[in-house]
C-alpha cells in the first residue's frame, strides 16, 4: 500500500525478523507512523531519505484506517463526492480497527512496532553474541537528557548483562571521529535515537562509511522504556494500539503531545482522504 508516495512493505513479523538477522547485506529499516508520513508530504528531502530504506514497515494504528480508506471502492454514483463518501465510512473503519484488527492485519500486513522490534533484537543480540552500537542525541542544554545519558550504559548492562554494545553521544561536530569508531568496531546492528529526520540522515552517512553495520533502525524512546527512564503504556493500551492515548496523560509536555496526536490522527486522515 502506498501513502504519499511511500510504499509500505507487506510482511509477517517472524519472516521479517529472520531476514534482517541473517546479516547477508546492509539493511535499513524504517517504521513510518502517521506523523512521519505526514512530514514527508511537505518535505521532499525527508521523503527521499525514506526511499533509501530496504524495509518500510507500518507502525501506528492510524495507518490501518488509511489502508481501509485507500482500499475502498467508490461506487460510480458517488465519484463526485468520494471524499464525503470516505468520511461517512470512518465509523466503520474505526470499528474494524478495534474489533476486527486480526482481519486487518491478515488483509494488509502486520503492524511492526519499533519498541517491540528493538526489544526482540536486544534479546537476540545478547543470546547470539552480536555486537551493537547505539547513537544518542547530543543535547547538552537538556539537563534531564544529560543525566540519563550518564547512567545509560550502567542501566542497559543491568538489564542485558551479556550484551556487547557501544554507546555513543552523536555530536555532529565529531562526525568523522564517530564514523571511524563505528567502522572499527565489531558491531553489526546500529540503533539511533536522534529523532525524526536527524536519525534518517545519520544512517545514510553511517551505512555508506561503515560496511560492518548490516542493520540499522530508528527506535525513538524504546531504550527509555527498557531501562526505566520512561514508563511504557500498560499492555491493554498497547494491544489496542492506544499507547498514544496513554501518553497524553503521562507526557511532561502535554500540549506538545496533543498537537502531535492531532496531526497524526486528524490532519493525517484528512490528507489521506483528499489525496
């Protein structure tokens, strides 16, 4: 299915996981959600970065509303009013999402959540003795970020005691030095927490310079969940695809979160309906 000229891959999670852990070639894995796809609608450079990925996997329940919208056959008599026709069907799309989710996953493809994928790869890397590299955002003005980075390695080691990893604060001014460090390491997997667009640009640079890296992923705040810096939504919210709703009440900057959710749901679906 293609949304805003971004073609998302139809994958079964178990087959996808086996493919990316063979390490036979370099693979970039991006997990676009509605907010990311919406950004590409106005940012051609960002869209071109996504096109460089070998895998674009769906992440976010809003995508499964979009899939239904785009897959709906409009009766000839309603062609002139196709946007209104799709809007009228929104309650049905949401009903299918919450009560027939398995059918949607079977028809379109499984949702691949970056938090779950990251967790599985960490357990796999620890068990198989696969070295990894983690690059984190350099932001010396954020005291909370700096404090968490100071104890990151200690916390991750406590959670995964046999995991072989390098943890790097990615300062763009030291880019050459960092690239050399990654290239000379034994790492096969690289995780980035640099944030939207910065992480995509960094991976292009790293993958071209570091042939030892066979798999790269953006992971958002996944590590914060694993090592206790943030609390992930309860399982009931995750299973229903409502982690975003839980974060409204737990996110420190609620106004910023509400704006992001508004764009990811209402603006995104409007653009899909009218594209």
